[in-house]
């Protein structure tokens, strides 16, 4: 038998690629974390992921310092130095696996697939530090991120060539099933506390929408989705959620909110392979303006608090539009900033 390492080899099938005409848009879906058990699990997931990410950032710091300190070896063959130090995407991914194996308690809340995405995010910052961009600039030394700045758990895109294959966060249910479950007397209304979602077979589930994360030691994490109920938002939901085959990737995001239980609100950012929603009235208005004003010359001035657009027809019929924040909105912006 051969003692050589076996590798998977090149892909023998045509790799999937997104069509440029499909477009990409992101829909923010608020998650209901009123259940204290589920809220504690998602808080522990962010805490464990932050520990793994912080350890990977320290590894990247140490390896980068060793790389810059190896002057003579780096002048001869910088690629060999990076391979020796494990300063690469795959090197940081294997470091993430080692951290999880050394701390088994983290496996209750973090899977190896999620740790791999954390390593990829750390490598993105490391790559900007090691290599110059098109303008010849390189980012500064790596730093360890703060806990309150850690707000996103990146998921992995679903497979569009293999059916029923999501490796991290996935969404189950249908828009029609969600509306049917929360429609009373013809009105689409959702309670303050969403009902618990249970699925015997998630792949055949067609009830209310929910974000599911399986592979954890304590069982599958299920977070109900809260949809906007305003009539003006329903065409947007139809545009993004009607065709489940276009759902591509989910990132779990949190933001600070002192009024929420636990001090954080959680959202699922669903990437959909479709163009952003444009209402029929807006599309008609844009088409009309493009036809009527194709011979006008326009300019735009963007400032911190206002936007000014000016156009003219060969120096005649000047039109000026200025969009500025009102005093009330400026006050609210300052209050939110404080």
C-alpha cells in the first residue's frame, strides 16, 4: 500500500457559479429570543465563538511577528516561511480545529464548520496585513477585537448542486405557512412572543419560518423568525422569500439594545440570489426620468448632513434638489450616538 497522503483531487464536475443577471440582495430577519433557554444558547454560542476568534487572532499575531522577524529567510523564499509558520488560510483553519479539540467544552456551542468560518475572517485581516493592495498600501499590525465589536457569525453558503445541503445556519419553512399560522380574521398579526417551532423532518417542514443550526451537542438550535406585518412590506417579502431555491446564505448578527432581554437583539441576514426589490411605481418613475432627462447634465455634492443634486440643459432650466436631515432627526441621531 502507498504511504502517500490521499487527497480528493480536482473537481470533475462543472463548478457552480452565480449568474451575474440574478443579482444579490440581503434581507434582515429579526429573530425571536424571548425563550430564555434558546436565548441562553445563542448567547453562549457568541461567547464561545468569540473565544475561538480571539485565540485565532493571537495565533495570527504571533505568526505574523515571526514572519517579519525572519529577514534573511523571507528574502530568499517568503512563501516557504509562511508555509513553515502556518500563515495561510488552511493553517489558521487547522489551528481553529486544534483549539476546539483542546477545549471540548466549546463544542457544546460551536461546530468545526463555524470555527472554519471564524478562521477565514481572521485570515482576511491577516492577508491585508501581509500583502499590499492595488495602491501599494498594507494594513497595520493585527489587533484582537473587542467583545462588544464582535457582532457577526458568518454562515456558509448552501450547495446549489446537492439538494438539502446546508453546513451551518439554514432557514426552514415557507412564507405561505408563516402567514397562515399568524393570520387572524384576515389580518397578519404576530404576538410579542412567537410560538415554538418544532419539525420532525426539517426538509419537509412548511410551517412558520425558523432559523435552524444543527450539529450541537445539546441538540438543534431553533430560532423563530419575526416578519414585518405592515402591508407596505409584504411585496418585499414576496420578492425575497417566495422562491426558496434562491436562498443562498445566512449570517447571524447581533446588535446592542438596552430594551431587549439580555441587552442584545439578534437578526438573521439572509442573502438571496435576486435583484433588490424595487416597487412598480419607483421603476416607472425611474424609467420616465431617464427618458425625459437624458439630455441634461447633472452633478451631485455629498456632505455629512445633506446631499445636493443640480442639473441643467446646456446652461438653461437649472434644477436644484437638496436633501438635508431635519432638526428632529439630527437630535435623534445625536442621542443614539451618545
